[in-house]
C-alpha cells in the first residue's frame, strides 16, 4: 500500500519523527542523499535554493555532486536559511562549492541539470518577487529539472498553481502528498517517485490505488461458477434529447467486459431500434416512454431490478418527471447497490441530502466537479482547492461513496479514501463517464467493499483509457476505444 499525506499530516509526522526517532540534521541529510541518488544525469548542475528546509535538502544535494567531482553551482534566493539548512550551506562554503546570489538576470540555460529547491510543501498562494523569477528561469532553462519534494509554486494539497516549476522528475520526501496527483499535477510532473527517509504517519493517510488493491478485486475465477455468481446489473438511461444509443451500448459493453454476469440495458422503448443492434451480449429492456423520455412504471422497474445486484442510472436520461420518479423509487425500494451519474446527479442536486442518508440501497455517486458543485452548493473553485476534504465531508454526511472525477480521481466513503492516479487527456470525450459507470456497475456487483470497488472501476477506466490513447492518440480516441482496452488491463491481474 502506498500512503498519501496531506501537507499538514506530513509536517506533524516529520516533527514527531524528529522528536522521537531521527535527529533533524540526519533526516535532512537522508532526504538530500536519496534525491541525489535518483538523479542519473551528468553535466553542469544548478541547485536553486530558497530559505526553508527544501533549500537545506538542496545544499546536501549540491555537496554530494561536488564531492563526486561534478560542476555544481548553488543559486541563493535569500541569505536566510533554516538552522539545520544553514549548517549544510556552511559546509558547502567550506568545501569550495560555488555559491552565487540569484537575481532577475540569472540565466540557467547553460546547465544540464537544474534542481528546484525553492519552495516546499508549506507553500500557499502565488509565487512573487525573486521566487517567481526563479521559477521562470528554471522553466526556461532547457535543462533536466528535478524538483525537491514538490514542484515550487504548486500547492501540496490541491495540486493548483498560478505559476510553478515544470519538472522532468519530482522526488517526494517521506511520502506522496495529494498535490502530487490532483488537478494540475500531471501537467507539471513528467515523472514522480517517492523516497523513504524513515518518516511514519502519525494520523490517517489516504491510499494511492494500485496493483496491490486491484488484485483484491480481480481474482482468478473458479470453474465451479456461473453468471449469477458475478451479478446481474441494470443500466438505466437514454432519451431522444441526448445521443443515448451509442453511449448506452458503450456502457453495457463496458459492464460485460468488466465481469458482470448479465447486464440489462433499460431505455425508452422508442429508442429500441436505435439501441438494440449495438447491444449484443446484454439483455435489452425497453421502458414505457412519452416523447422519448421514460415514464415511471413501478411494475417495469420491479421487473427490471428483480435479482439485480447493482443498478446504474442517470446517463442521458434527462431530468423529467419519469426519471425523477424512477430514481426516487430506487432510493426507497432497491436493496442492492445504486450508482448515480450524470442526470441522476442533477436530479439529486434539487433534493435534500437527507434523502441519500435515509435511502435503502448502498449508494455510489460519480460526479465531476461541476456536478459536485451542484450537489454540495460549494463553488467549483472551492472544490478544486479542497477536493479530498470536500468529498470526504459529503460522503460522511450522506452515507455514500463519492467518486469525484478529475485528472486523478478521489474515491471515499468519508473514512477510507483512495487517490486513483489513472487517466489521460484522450478521455475528455463524450461517453467516457458512461464507460466508467458501466465498469463500476460490474465491479460493484461482485465486490463487497464498495469503496474498493468504486476505486477499482476508476483505475480500470483510467488505465484502459491510457492504453487506448497509446493506440489512437489523444485527439482521435473515442469512448469505445476505452471499452476495447478493458480486457488488456483486467487480464493482467486475474
């Protein structure tokens, strides 16, 4: 299990380690040495240092390069240093390391490697003054850029920046922070790795979803099993107002490719001839409709959901009376797992949150940030700045699993939280969310741990998208390409 920290928890854990286990100087030396060991490039090295502990790590890195006979220069943004950092800076001076002040005329283009040790995880807001000039100089250097702990200028919790260093390699210290994954992080870090220096968490961490977790979900299936073993799922969506036919087909195929025993695809009856030819391995279930929108029928929904473990609703269904009544019925009567997406979330946003807490089924909500804004009443900016905190709070308040979609996905029940670092720009296309709902409907039907199941679905969806992008490119790929790549991902972990 890979743990992910908030910035506050990392600071607390660092302080506890210093007070009880490892002296501060030793901890700083370990950090600098581990980062130095990860840099496999040769040539002139620039180490750009601010005034905090990150600068201290930078001084250690510079000292080690110097000791190895490399041409290294320290660029100082400030005469101020931390107490321990200052001791390493003095050692650099004593050993003859070149040290020069950084100013607005400093040009870093002559260096092969630039180490970014300007700001650490305590940074908030916007980089200003000489620090801003340093970040620009680093980005314009053309060198191989290594960021110490986190890219200077990037918020360690939110992954948001006005201006930050764009790195070739970011080496986190002690443990990954949420800002290594959320929002802008993927766009400013080509590669990220963590170095363990002996810090252990003193509070609850988040989990980075990975292969270890996926193997708990996709186990080798025994011969002595049948389609009912893996669950019947029902997918409800579509209307003439939306391009529902092909998207529902993608969703049904995604569910089957992800291991559902049977997928029932329910849609307005007037769309039958449009949808049925595209839904080959699934059961089609036409619903009564009026002008292309479903009309609620308790008898039909009872029949559809009989024996079903998971229902996914909302994709292209609209927000008319029939859709609202159908969702209300499922919240009150269905006893399995209910996944609510798209228009289903828009319907929920107009109701009181107590409806969710008092509902009969286990609930998974799959909003993107705008849908989550409508659900919570918080602004998009507020949610982007605190995605993990806001998702956890809402999940706890409503007794749901929240799958908050983004460049990296946050999946939480309020007590256990996964960060899913999977996905790519090519998935920014119509139908990608429907594919995720199809995968989730299947995985939730045969996985008891609902938070784990939702995170696994997000991971498979993201990795399948990445595989599809490698084959088709980020511009040309479409949602069905992701579906086609699902077996490639799941088969690795059976």
